[in-house]
C-alpha cells in the first residue's frame, strides 16, 4: 500500500499541481497535500486508504467531479 500512496503523491504533484508532503510511519503513511483553494490528507495502512479533502468556496461547486477523479485515480493505482 505504501507504493500506492507514494505513486498518488507523485501523480497529484504532476497532474494537479498540488504540493505534497509524504510522511512514512511504522503503522500508517500520510500524504498532506495542498494547492490554492484545496488541502487535505491521504492516510494509508496495510488495509485501509482514507482521503480527506477540504475545498474552498471557489472549488466547492466541483465537489462531485473532484470526488469522481480521486476515486478513478485510486482505482487505477490499486489495479496496477
């Protein structure tokens, strides 16, 4: 699962121009990400992946599209 989190961070930096800080832990890895108008965190363990995204006022109308893109990206990474 660690590979998935790291791959997503690299992808997000390139594709969405977000800044990512990757923290590797013993039981959980965390990726903090941010860009103007949005920030969040991805936490991943051996059997769980959790994404929390906080959208600013200007990006809130695109919430559903953003959720779909995030889900689609993780589906692709997990199936690789």
